[in-house]
C-alpha cells in the first residue's frame, strides 16, 4: 500500500474510532416506531433519545419509564431491606402467612433502575429543566395504556380491578378483601409515572379524594401499630419499591 493511501486509511479509522467514542447508546422498547439501540452524540439529552425512538399513537406517556444503571445499586439495597423486614415479620405468628406471601411477591419483582422522568418528546424539548442529559445504557420503555388498577399488600390476594376515572383511591380498597392486619387508616398510591404517596382515608386523617390513573397500584399497608417495633419502615419501603416497577411493554 502506498504511504499516502496508508495515511488516508489510518485517518479514516481514527475518525471512526473517535466518533464511536463520542457516542452514547440508548435502547427503546414498547410502543415505538424505532425499537432497539440508538447511537446518540455524547452531549445528547433525553429528548433526542425519545425522538429517536418515536413513540407511536398507542404509547402511554404517563407510564413511560426511564431505566438507568446508576439507580440499580440503591434499588437493590431497598429490595434487600424490604425482604429482610418481611422475613423478620414472618417469624411472628400473626404475620407468618401474610409476610411469607408478600415476601414471595416482592422477591419476584425485578430491580429495574427506574427513575421518575417525563419521556414525551415534545414537552421534553420545550422544558430544558426536565430534559436531562442522556446516559449510555439508558433504556426508554413506552407501554400501551392499561385499563386496570392493581391492589396489593395486606389483602387476601392481589386484585386487578377495572379502572374507573370517577372512583377515588380509597374506594378501590373496598373492592379487594383486606386482611385483619391491614391498616384501617392509610393507603399508599403508586401512580404509573413512578410517583408514590401515602393518603389517609379514616375520619380522623382523611385526605382529599385521590384519583388514580390507569395502571396505578394501591398498596394496602400493614397496620403501623402492629409492625412498628419489628419493621417500622416496611410500608414505606414497599411503596417505594413498587414505584420502581414498570408497566408491561410487550
């Protein structure tokens, strides 16, 4: 090979290598027109990733999820602590069956790395504060809109109920038989955007009615006065871990 041709080829190889090193890879799944891996510039923001994925008309933006590797260690610790607390609780006769079942249910749930994030491309472009820098390894999940609400926790068995926009959160609880060890005062609402909050529904602590979005989860907590000496943070841990879960995007 002539010296000039060798220099040109070496330059092309170095350019290609530099371009690869200055790109990040993100993945899109679910209701998108362009699923799979996407290479973006090193300084790309999440709006670029969302625009590359091109969510389709079936994408449920409220349930869209950003999964990040850097969130996995903390969520792994959260899950481990939750399972440990449920194991402690299972050693108490009045909680054995309930805690054992709940532990098995949480054990099956994956550590996702989900972080709360708006993923609708146009609002992201319009709001710089929400349009965070993309990171290599980011995964964008766009599920279809569900039509149910799920009730879990201190219930006889988890319930999947038809979503009704006029039904308040506390009213779903009455449709799913609860256990004697369930709290009679509070509920945890986990919305499909990954947010969660505790609400009171008893006469003494009643919060304003909270509406649930399709795909929301209601966690019926164990009564605080029964668990505070054994696992005082269990209910909050359970709600926080449920908030990391992702709607089905198949």
